C-alpha cells in the first residue's frame, strides 16, 4: 500500500483498517490553511441579516464564534484527525447581496507536525450551519455549498493555491 | 421585532441579543428530519474508494460513524441549538460514479420539544468532512456542496418536503 | 448523616462517598433559575468596550455566546450535576459605568426533574471569564465577584427569591 | 486599532471581529499562573464540611478534581482561548472558618506560546461552583467572589504579582 | 438479517451499515443497571492506597468522580449509544486485600426509553483506568478484568440478574 | 516521591491532595505504548460477527473508530492525565474463535513530555465497550478482561516489555 506508483489512502493500514497517520517524526513547521463555504438564501433573509444594527452584529458574531470553536474541536469530530494546538483561527462572514448568499472564509495557523486544512474546512462548515440555524425559522430553502480549501502553506508540500 | 406581520429571527431577543429560543411549554411530539450533502471528487478518487474490498468498508464506515456521533454533538457545535436526546440517527453514503461524487443522506428522530433538522444537517456535513479527510492525500480538489434539509415531520409545522 | 433532624449533604451517601442524587422518581415540572455575576475593571477598560461600534457588539456577543454554551456543559463541568435538556438559556451583559463594572445576568429554563441554578451560575461565570479573557491585555486588575442565584421557580421548593 | 499609543483589544481584528490572537511565531517558554476565588457560606455550612471525616475528604476532593478537569477544558469554554497542553494543574481548597468562607487557589503551568491565567481562573471558578453545588441543599445564600489572578510568570511580560 | 428466527445485530441496518437503534416509540420507564470491574495489583500497591489517611480518600475519590463523569459521557464515547439523561450514578471502590485487588461497582438509573448497562460499564471501566493511572508509577503490572453487567431492571426485558 | 526508599503516589501532593504531576521541565522525546484487552462472548455471538460480509466490517470498524477517538479523549476522562497531542493511534481487533473471544490491541505514539500508556489502555477499553454495545442484544454474558499495558518505549524509563 506504500507503493509510490499507485495513489492510496494514507488513513488505511495494509489490511485496510482505518488508523491515524503516523506523524511522530515529521518536523514542526509553521502551517496555514484557508477554506471557504457559501450559504445561499432568499433575498428577504439576507435583507433581514443586513437591516438590523445590533442584530446583524449578533447573528454574524454568533456564527463567527461557532466557527472558531469548531476549528478547535476538529480532532473530536473527524475520527482520524490528529489533536492540534492551533495558534490562530479567524472566520469572516461576507454578505453578497448580489448573489443572495453569504460567503464564509476561514483561516487556521499552527506550528506543528501536520496540516490544518481540515480545521479550516470545519470552521467554515460550522459557521455556515450556525447561520442556517439562526435563519431557518424565516427561510426553509437555504443550501450550503462550495465548501473547499483555498490555500495551504507549510509542511512538505509547501505553498498550494486552489486554481480559481 | 416581535410583530407577527414581519418575519424575524427567533434567536434574537427584542434588543437583538442572541439567545436560545424558549421551548419550555412546547409539547413533546415525535419529530424527524432528513438532510443531504454531496462531495465532488476526481474519478480516480472515487475509484479508489470503490475498488478496495475491506478498504471501502472502513472508509465509508468511518464517515458514517463520524456523522452519527456529530449529530449527538450538535448542541455543542451550534450555540443556540437545544440539547436533545436523539432516539435514532442513521447516515448513508451512496457513491455516484456517474457524477464523480458521493451522496450523503442523514436521518434523525426524536420524541421532543423541538425539530431535528440541524442535527441531520450536522451529521451529513461531518460525514462529508470525514470523507474529505480520508481522501485529501490523493485529491486536493474536492468540494462539498448541496447541503440541505430534504424533509421534516412532526411539531407544529407538520410534514414538510423540499420541492425537488 | 441521613438523620432528618440535622441538615446534611445530599451528594454524599451514608459512607460519605460523593454520588449523584437520585431524581429518578421526581416529577417533571417547569423549572427556572436566574443568577448574576459582576466583573470589576478599570474605567478605561469599560470605556474601550463601550466606545467601539462593531467592536462592542463582538466583545459582548462573544461573552454572551460563551455563557449560553457553558450552561449546556454544566453536567460535564460539575461532577455531581445531572445531564439536563435546557429549554431556554439567555445571558445579558449590562455595562455599569458608574460602578466600573459589567453586570451579567443569566436565565435558564427546563421541563425536568431537577433545578437549574447550577446551569445559571455556570452561564454567568463563564460569560464573566470570557469578558476577562478579551480585556486582560489592557487590564491586569479585573476581579469577578458577586456570583449568586437571584431567583428559582418550580420543583418542590416552589418560588424562591434572594433577599436583596 | 494596532496603534502602540492607545490600548486596544487583542481579540478583535481591524474590523472589530472577534478572532483568536495569532501566537504562531511566539517563542515556547515556561509559563505559570496562580489565581484564587472565595466562596462565602453560612457558618453551619462550613461546619458541616469540616465536621465529616471521610465526608470532608470527598466534598473537597470533588471540587479539586472538578477544578483540575476544568483547567483542561478552558479553550473549549472560552471561545478565543488557544488550546494548550498544560504540564501541571493543582487546586487547593482552604477552609477559613474565621471568615465563613473557603479560599480556592489554583496553579497552572505550561511550556508553550501563550499564558495560562485563563486556565488558572477557570480552575478556581469551577472548583467554587462545584462546592456550591454540593452545599446548595443546605445553604441557599452562598456567594462566589474575589476571583482574580494572583501571579504570572514567563512570556514577554516576565514576572507579574498582583499587589495585595 | 431481520428474520425473527435468527439472532441479529440491532445496530446494523439491512445493508449491514452501523446505525443507532430507533427507540422513538419505546415507552419511558424506570431503568437501572449495575456493573462491576476489578483491578489486580501488587500487595504493596494496595497497601499504599490503604495506608494513607487523607491520601486514600483522594485516590479513591478521584476514581469515583471519574467513573461518575464517564457515565455521563457514554454516548460520546460509544458511537451507537443514545444520549441519555441519567437520574442517578454511583460508583463504589471496595479494596479486597485478600485478593490483591480493588472491586469497583457502579449503578446507573434513568427514567427513559433505553437501558443503561453501557453507562454502568463505562463508569466501572473509567474508574478502574483512573485508579490505574494513579498507581502506575509504583506498579507496572496491574490488570483490569471481570468488567461485566451484574443486574438490569426495567424496560421490556424486566429484571435480569447475572448468574453468579 | 522524592524519597527513593519508599514508593509513593506521584498524583498526590505532600498533603495527600490529588494533583497533576508537573512535567514542565521534562524533555520532549518520542514515546510509544501498546496495550490490550479481551472480550469473551458466546461462540454464536462471535460467529455472527465473523459471518457477515459487509456487516463484519462495520461492527469491527465501529469499535476501531471508537477506540481511536477515545485515545484522544483520555485527558478528559482521567482527571490527572495531561492533555497530549498524539501523533499516531491504531486499534486492531483480532477475533480468536478458538477462545470464544476478540483480542483488542492498541498502539499510541507521541513526541512529548509524558508517556502514553493511559491513552493506549483507554483506546483498548473503549473499543471493547463498543463491541459489547453492538453485541449485547444477542449476548448478555460477555466479560471484558485482561486489560493491560504490553510495551512502553521512550522517556526516562526507556524500553519496557510486559513479561508474558
């Protein structure tokens, strides 16, 4: 299963059993990942988010906090993820009224032995779910989509940027 | 903001502060929700999932278990969700080779005071993230999309089915 | 220690071992508790919280969300607390510039077999700690005090109000 | 907001959004913090704690264990705290019958990139809440107060001692 | 697999996928389970536990608290367990010097839709692991054994007692 | 513990209070531990696990995943364990039909300041409990036994192997 020629799953051992990849001997380097997700909604729902003064603050702040906390829970949620000591998490929610959606962008950083793209993806996903939760009483047709990694830095694979 | 005429956010009080909706006096009824999500991948990645005998079992089983466990963590992940005692959670992963994707469908049930669509959405989202985690070493271009509620039963709003 | 005449600790059995009180046969009734806490700070620190527009929103919203989430974690934090399904949690932060402090008031509700004052106290305490965390870089002399129950409703003991 | 002249909140970005402070490039140094809290009670309540032989052991031991475990949960409770690998946690409960109260002192240590005063404060607060929980059936008027940092060592700011 | 004649796994659906058993329509009844576990150790290790005055209290109290808290985490640890609201948890540790071991007995109670034997087993197991942790510096040869259910009450299957 | 002559508990301070051992100044070295546990069952129960094709996969995969996730929760379950960043966790389940049991072996690795045997023991114990949970509807007489450490590497004590 470790043959260079054929790609294989790093999370399965030679008998096909799920296990956590061994990173014991990997170097500690600075790592960083950015991810995004979108939540599509009715124009009226987005208006409601945008119209409130204080209110807007709390709706977006709640989703932002939920995303940050979720990044820290990634290894508890995703069975084969390593526990990590994130050194920076940020989540931004950018309303895009022209597209009837909110764009969510997350950033995670670490000085550690493994990459942080799962943490960034988890932050963006949970921020989107939290926005869904707060808006679901007024909009039953929301859809979360486009959840993906945008950029990775650090580690053996160096700098990687999703082609747009 | 509590005017019946205009839709409003149930998770904000009259000053716009985030708070958990009061369901103390709601009746305990049987409730159910189904949700789905998709993860798009390279054809070679899906082949790899499908080709393994044992291996396939563990990849899909790991995602299924992660989704089930995530449903139970919903109120810990989403700040304004009520803690619930789910009576049934199931997560199915259906490979769709013709579309280069895996479809994930989740089902949550409860005899309780509030709906379970957030639990179903969380289960589907985390199953998708887990699949992403196990395939990311061979495919850097996966995208999770189409995360939405398919059906709701029980509670005041009765039976609701997303129009397809 | 089980003598009716002398008060005793309900969380210790007859050998003095800590254990969770048996509430299996208690009736399910509507219960409610309000608690409060204060965080004392330099006038400049409170000015900083009050001066920002967006900023103020996020500082207070973060503490509010943390308090709400902590209420749901009470039985995980306090060893002999029963797991509960809270039906309502709210946390309010009221700046009191005249006293150089922020007052925090929490409310928890439940239809269940045991009281929710520990949940209300935990919500107020963690909201205060979160405010401390966000202000500690500009003020090293903050003190959290006055954490107490204000009011209880429901259950065998009925309505109880802290004498002011 | 990053102007050296005016103090500012390190947990807010330039738009005022809450985010976790970036400590990726901070040096790993030995850090230490001590905090305290007090719980005021009726003299009879404190007598009850002090009179039991085994019993006393379990009441104070339960609060001590709860405080230690809470220190490890700090980054899960306080949204903008970094996950840390504490290398030492201790919680002491000192009955002060002359003042009708119990003093709680906590100590946290770490070889890491950020300070541990929030962990020490959380340990002291949760130990106090646990004591409250075990005594609340015999005393409805307890108050937790004086929760503050006593001393900090390590990191850029060096040794800091709360003036008494 | 759903044939009444042949026994089958209730946690696998008709395709063999793991899922949580549906208990939505089961009646709420009072349920109870007792379980036990043993930890075998060197006579000197047990002497050390028994000799200390204060010390003994804290060693056994720590294990007891850990067992109680673990019972509440069962549905988080065991993927297909339902979240439950335990109404009573007790853990007893009984040193048996004549057998060079400590016997651990746990009791869990609930008014709910499903049995609590997994909660009782988890409490006993984690209490044993905690004792192991505290003694491992002086004894490298401890073994945990005999972890089993002793008795079950309530639910469809009524009263069941392990034959001794 | 500082007297070489008499062994003592490292988790108790000089007053006999439970506290987390101070590892702040211990060197970061590569550490590793292997542990095992057995679950005894009726021959028919083991047949049922072994007979299913897909089914077998999911039963054993569920227990394996639960064990891996539990290793990561060790410091949350066992009060005086340090939080650790495991770099490798693997859990193997080996059916032994000749002995009517399943053997569970776990492996944990870390580059850190303290050993990982508690993590390995917790992984094996929770994998066994999960297997118990999935088989309990068809077998009420299962027993978990023989939970012990098999091997330790790294740290001050070097390589240690349980004599078989």
